[in-house]
């Protein structure tokens, strides 16, 4: 989580987010493709690529809606 917080990247990879929230990366990818609304944070799916906007993800993890 600290690495994500210190990052200046606009987007995170599924591997990074999965590690931070304690799930298998492939499960996160499948959920992002099949039912992204159930994740609780924004995802961008283009073909087989999954990108997660870093700032909204951090707000989700922190429990903030701002």
C-alpha cells in the first residue's frame, strides 16, 4: 500500500491492486471484466488490459468519497 501511496502513476495495474487488497490478481481481472461495479472502485478495461485509476482507488481504500 505504501508503494501505491508514494507512486505518481496515474494508473495502477491489477497485480499492484490485488496485492494491496489481498486477492489473487487473476480474480481481480475477472471481476473487473465481468462485474466491475462490484469492486467498489473504478476500473478501465480495454481488451485484456485492466487499469485502475490510482487516486480514486486510494480514496476507496481510505473510505473517502471525496
